[in-house]
C-alpha cells in the first residue's frame, strides 16, 4: 500500500469514527443539512474534480486551473466534502483522493460517477420536499409536480437525465453481474432466462463463466434492441444467447432450467404478482427461480436502500421489499423459497423452486 492509499483509507476511517462520536444534537443538525452534502458531491462530479485529481495530492490552485473554477470557492467545496471522507485535506493544504472520492472518477473499476449524478438530478430536488404528501396519500406525487408519469417525463422533457439514468444503471448492472456470477451454483443447469434483464449484463457474465450454458434475455423491445454487444449478432456469446422482446408482466414465452429476476419487482404489488405467476407458468413444477433484490432489512446498506425505497414511492409509487414481504409474494405465486443469501452489500438472492411434483 502506498502512502497516498494509506492516507486515503485513514481519511475515510477517521470520518466514520467522527460520525460515531458525534453528539446526537450535532448529528441531527448534520442530517437535516444532508442536501448540502449531496449537492457538494454532485458539484464535484459535474466540475470534473475527481477525474482531474490524480494519484498524488494537488494544491487547490492547480486543481482550480484544471477544472476552470475559482480557487477559493473550490477549496470551500473540497473542505465540505473532506468532512464526510470524500477527498482529504493534507497538512500542507493540498488535497488527495480517498477511497470514496476515487470511486467518483469515470475510470474507476467500481465507479459511482453516474450513480452520484442520477441520485442528485434536478428533478429530485423538486420531489423530495413533497415526501410528506406521498406518505400521507400512499401514492407517487411525480405526476402532480411534472404533469406526467416519471418515465414519460424522462423521455419527453429530460433527455440528458435519461442518459444519466441509463449510464448509472449500466455501471451498476455490470458491477453486480460479476458478483452474481460468482455467487450462483449452476450445477445441473443447462439454460437460464434473465427476465426483465435490461441489457443482459447478468446473462453475459453467466455465459462467460459457464461455456456450456444457453441463455435467454427477455425485456421490452426497445431495451432488448440495446442489449450487451456480447449477446447480439456477431458478439462472442451470440451463439448461446437468445434475445426475446416482451413484457414479463403480460407473458413469459421462455422455457429454461433457471429463471433470474433482478431488481424489477419494485413497482406495485399487482405487477409483482403477475410477473411471478408468469414465471411459475413458464417454468413449471420444480424449475429454479432466483429473485435478486435490494431488501430494506437485514442489509449493511440500509441508508442507501431505504432512500431508494422512498424515491420509488415519490417517482412511481413503487417500493423495495423486506425479506418477509418478498417471500410472501413469492410464496403466494406458487414458489417454494429456500435460502436467502447476500450477493453483495446491496443485494440479496432469494433461491426458490416452482411448487409441485415434476
């Protein structure tokens, strides 16, 4: 480990220790000013500070020249972020990366660059203050604020935000795909169907790891058209991959030994039930079904996952599930749920089989 890496790790650890030791009144003041932290992260990313700062610490004047800002104001921004462990001010006044700030770089292997932008897009600042209305009414308030449903708004009025969303989901899917491929035991599985699998990063990771495996990706026509190049015609996995346009809430015309459903059962319960029942009907008795979701309990990522849950309420009236609520819905659909295992700090895999004798 280099000196810079040691310093960065220490900076992050020190911030965590400082938070734990903060008196309740001070901590609450910090929490209600949480928007300032989110805004500071967004500003740093949009200015390009994480990408401009290299392996070695840099003076603020040099950083300011690289990103085109006023030095004094940039230092204020960096000080605010350093108090959270994002960047670190050294004794000589230069600033260095920490583990967290390094992940805001576009070229980071585990980049959160686009996630940071997505979670702080302009529309988010307009819906968060209406959370009390969404909680009171039990419904999404996005149409009341913007005059149309969430994804319609992104498509029609916020094209750049839609592009940020796509990049954020792509980065997140690629990262989790490797974790899922490492976790799943596919002994005895000859075919897998990735239901509502987006660009098919999970399917591609599984096909790469298991050379004899056949796979199908099912998602909406527009989504499937933009599938991972590895799965499309001419790609290295195309001969073992089938791309099927369709809506899993309506029908799943795909036969497979294993069905994977990742992060799509977060809308209303009716849609979730229809999707699960369609999987049960497609697979038949004894077929394996693995549901992969962010759970809002029994997870080290409670703050992030519960925040996503509330944002889903605001945007589309959806929700993240507890372990019990997800198991209940799966059981009602005819699935026998067995092991529930963590995939990473954010995701859990619920292993199940379609009930009945084969």
